[in-house]
C-alpha cells in the first residue's frame, strides 16, 4: 500500500497515486532522469515523451509510462522510470510535500516493428537492420562527418533528421526542429523510435472501411558508425470506429491499414488479444463478462454491454442537467507477420465513453416526529460527485457552516462505492416554512438547493430539494370577549398557525392607522390580539331591538396574508340598554341615534325622519343617523302626571310612495315636575347676575385640523405646519376632564405670539372675552359642534377658524 504503487503491464509501467494520500490536494508531477534532474510533466511533454495521466473511478491518479519514454532508463530489456510528486493544500504549492517513486519492468523480446496507439500520442519503434549505405558516400576520415553534417550529434547511433511524406510535398526536419514541433525521437543500440502527438501538424486523417485513422507517413534517418541509415516510421491509429446500439458498445478496427501494410505481399494473423486497463482477458473471463470478440477477415470487432464489469459509470453534466456516462478503458493487441517487416505488434488503447444519459435524483423524506426532525435523503450519487454547498433562503452556505443554520449533513456510503446525503433539519428551523392546511394539520416545507461538484472535471450541478411533511399539531387561535358600558372588547389568543394572518372586518383590513380613524383600540403583543370598539361604531351590527335591551355584535375575520383566504371568524355580542342611544338634556334638547338593524341593509340612514318629516338627521353614517332637536319641535308629544312630563317621538323610515313606515323606533324623555308654593315677596331691584368663582382640575387640548370637517388633526410628526397668508386655520379646543354633561366650555381670550412662549411679544388677540376681535380684517369664525360617535358632549368643544397672518413692524416682517 502506501501513497504510491506500481504495476508492470507489458511494455507499459503504471504508477498509481492513491486517493487516501492525495485526494483534495494540488499536485505537480515530475519525471526524474539518470542525472537526477526533474522534468515537470505537463500535457505537451506527456504526449511527446510517452506518458499518460488519468483519474480512476475511485479518484486515484494513474501515470502510465511507455517502455521507451523520455528520461526512463533501458538496460538489457529492463526499463526504469522515476517520478517525483509534489502535493500541497494550496494552488501556489506552498508547503508542498515531496514524494519519490522509482519502478522497473522487464519487457521482451521486442518485435521488429511495434506500434502503440495511446490516447494522447502515437508511437512506433523499429529494430535496426543491416545498414543500407547511401550511394556514392564514402567516409575516409572521422572528422569529415561533422564537416559534411554538422547538425548530427556526436553519438554513434543518433537520429539525424526525419522526412514527412505528405500528398503535396516531402518535408524534412532536423532533430532539434522536430523536438520543437512536439515530436519525440529516440535511438537506442537496437531500436529507433518516433512519437507523435495527435495534434501534430503533419498528421493526416485517412478513412479505411468506414473507420477514420490518424496517419503520419515518415522516414527517419540516423547514422550508424560512418554511414546514414533510413527506416520507415509510418504510424496509424484509429480515432473512431465506436458505435452504441442496443445498450452495447461495438468497437471495430480494420486489420491491415494501408500506411502500415505498404509494400507487403503476404499478411498473416499471428495473435489477437483484448483486455481492460491493459490486463489481457482470457476467453473464459470474456464470456463471464459477456464480452464478444470477432476476428473476421478484414476487421476485428469487440462488443461490450454498457455497464458490464471492467468499466465504470462517472458523473456528467450537460446544460446544467445531471447525467452519467459509462467509461471503459479497452485495449487491443494485434500481431501479424508479413514479408517486409516480419512480425508487427499493433497495440491500441481505447478509452471509450458512452453518450450522456440523464439521471434522476431520488429524494425521500422520513419524518422523525418524536425528535422533531425532517430526515431528507438525497441521492444516490457516484463517487466522483461531492456536495459543495447549500443555498438556504437565498444565502450560499458552505457544508461545514450548515450546522449554524440547524442543518446536520451525513454522508451514507454503499458497498458499490456510491453514496447519498442525509439532511437532518429541525421542524422549528427558521428556513422550514410552516403552513396551515386545515383542521388541525400543518405543512412543514423544506426548500433548499444543493450544489455538487464533480472530480476531476470540476463540473457543477444543482439539486433542488423540496420536502413536505404534514403534521397534526396545528393550534388554532381562540377568542374571548366582554362588554363594558359603552364598548365591545374581543381578545384573540394566538395559536401556532396564525402569525401571519391579518385581521379583517368584512373586506376592510384593520390596521393601526385604520383603527385610529374610527377611535378603535387595536393591540397586538404577538401572543394576543385585542380589539375594542365603541357601541356606536360603523362596524357594529344591531338586532333584537326591545324596550329593555338592544343586541350589538362585532365580527372579525382572520385572513391569510398572501392569498387572503378566510381562515377564522370571531364575534362578540352584547346586550346594551336602549338608553345608550338617547340623551335627554336638562335644557329640553334631545339627541337620539337610530341604528340600522340586521336585515335592513338596504335602508338609507340619510332618509330617516322624525314624526315631523322635515326633521332630518344632523349626522349620518352607513349604519346610524343622529337627530338633535328640542322637545317642543318635530312633532314630539307630551304627557303629564303628578311627578313627570313624558316627551315622545319616533324615528321613521318610509319607502318612496308608502304611507306606512318600514322602520319605527319610539323613544321618550321623562322630566320631573317641580313642586310649586305660594311665597310672599316684595319688589326689589334685581341684582346683576354673577358667577361665583370655583376651583378644580381641568384637562384641555388644543388641536389644529386639516379641513373644515374637523375629521383629521395634524399629527406631532407633521409640525411645523406650512401655511400661506389668508389660508384658513381650523382650531379645536376640547375639555378632556372632567367628563360632566353639566359643564359648558367657554373661551375667554385667545392670542398668537411670534415664538413658542405664550407671554412673548408681540401678541395678536383674535378672541377677546369670548368674542371675535373687531380689529381683524378677517374675523374669527366659530363653527358649530354636533354630536357624533367621536363627540359625546358637544358642549365640551369649541371650534373656530382663523385666517393665516404674519407680524409686521412698520412695513417690515418680524421674524424670530
């Protein structure tokens, strides 16, 4: 075991870097030559020098080296390769650890001609035969060689140049130029080698029997002692020939490729062997895997079922979609005998990858109700896919940080190497959406997006996870209510499903601002919602009108904040005394409020009248009409007895053209009859009336209103108020305490100053002794105050209108 292992596979050496040691690390690979020099192995060098780096299904790194690779050492058919690996946790390779691995393999005997088709290069090596002397060339003195051919190396067996045979021309390259062009050349005592990357400029694509080959026709010249030798170094490798039908891979290779069989008159098969990962398979092994090998007259065909033993599935991503591809690393070794070369060995390594096949991700949700957890299993996934991060409520969270959001993530591994991810999320986690389903059920919804990354390709794909669990744990809101003398109170105790439900009165959303408009009191502390409404309110319903009581009801609905679906209805009903509708003032003034009853929704309160139909309401709302009149008017009748006088009238509603009312509300006021007695008196001059001074605590308010209707005062946040000259200012003075109907509010003196101090100068008086100032160009105007649902005691308020002015001295404005 250990960090690296090696294996000899014919004329290849494979070194494996185990995932246990090198997973999740940045790697740099080097090949070390006999002098100890380390050559960094990149893609270009690997193709030029006979190396191939791949990743396995178990995420190990494999280095495959040819027996005649650069910087390897070949001696007596034993080749030795030494590699150096630097591993670091950072891309800049800081604090890298260095590992060294040297391995040797025996290979022999060599065939006269050996051709390799690796996935990143083509390689041909040929045996040196008896030298063929160049015509008319005679070497007399050793120094003449370098005089004639200074480009040639000093060694006795060095390659001099290579000639490429192309349809339009022949092109010769010296060794140094060939190396610069990416070709690999080498010569040993017994062999000449040429290695060609598939990207080389001189490569041609040639088709034979429907199969495309990558072909390079070339002759290589090298010196042997004092003569020039030439060998045919043509090489050809198939680049296609793979078909996928009926869930089977079919790989077809023509036997005798024209560039390799040129000049031959007799060809005879010697050996055909196939295998996987450079391991040759016997007929029995192939049968157990259901592989089929067909050695026909002109072609060799291999058939492999997709998914069969020897290959593996890997994760693939196409346009963001998750899928899989089946991958298998086949190889074919074909040896034939001919009259030109004798024995040729043609080895083809073919990494086959099936087309993209979309995969579905299975998501299962197992609710652990006793622990209050959602257990969501996502997957399975292949070993080459890893969970990279999660997106929770729009925030990207790394896997180690998910626990801070309440997510526990476990990785479940299976015997075949695949895995799944298990998310454990508490039901009360903030990211778990809770929704009322009806009756006593709640739906818990987990909505999270998982992002995965594949190795080593670094492709990413996302898996949206939406898991739903229905739990019988809904607690619905409940309500209690009560009434005092003039108000209805409804108190709703919140449950666990109504945190976002909104209070509505019919289709009217009850907000704090809306409640203030009607003098309602709305309080919400998160656990309780309390609403208080006056008995005479626009949203109170009335029914069951009797002389002893009237039934008043207030209805409230809780609605879903998104769909506005009706979720829960509440109501409070109370019996009030009819005396709440009438005020019989000592001065003979009667204030009566008529209310619209349930069932009379089409009744227009503005058309209500008293017995004298000329007496119409002074204040009208959708549900009420208020009349103010004297007991000696509006058709009021009276009855006397020894102690009281009873005044009686009716509020009536007539349909147009009808003489009989469809609405009739009788009311009466009782006044005590004072006793009389004969009292002797003498005539004296009556003293002037006087008022005796008294003392007490009075609470007053002074408000500025926006309009003459006195419906909306300026709020504190709106001050200072900007007005223009002669623009009307509407003031209201109200006696707040005590609330005694016997008291009348009278204004004596009102003035304006140029600062917030009431005693500062200059001053301008616009009310003097309760009257308008006759010095004003625009007189102060008093406005009548009538009874309404906001104004219970009109005698406690005074309203007046003043035109906007400014202070002047001479002809100049005075400013602070």
